[in-house]
C-alpha cells in the first residue's frame, strides 16, 4: 500500500467515497486503510471490529456551541420544556 495520510485527506474535506476511490486505486482494502488511520494493523482493526468496535467513551465530540450540544437535544431537555423557553 502506498504511504498516504488518510486522516489528513478526511481533514481536508474527503469522505468515505473519496477514501474508497483511493483504496481501489492503491489496491488497499477498507480494513487496511482504517487500520492505518487508527494506528492499528489490518488484523488488529479487524479483530477490534469483530469484538464490537470501539467504545464510544472518549470518542464522542459534541461540537462547540452548536445543535449537537446536549441542552439542544430533545433528550437533554426536561419533559415538556421547549427549546429556548421555560
């Protein structure tokens, strides 16, 4: 597999379809690419996914002052309280 900074590709605006094209061009499987992006070997990545994947703990990002903030979500509001009101 050609050495590429796939995390930088995503940061620059790429998406899974973009990565699929790079992988097809390079002859790399998704597991090889995902492993390289997470610092794991292909085998380690496959084993982690077969065991249920990564824990969401420590891997969540709520954004900054946007709609993803808990207080802006229906489950984050008190029962019957509407957004922006009492």
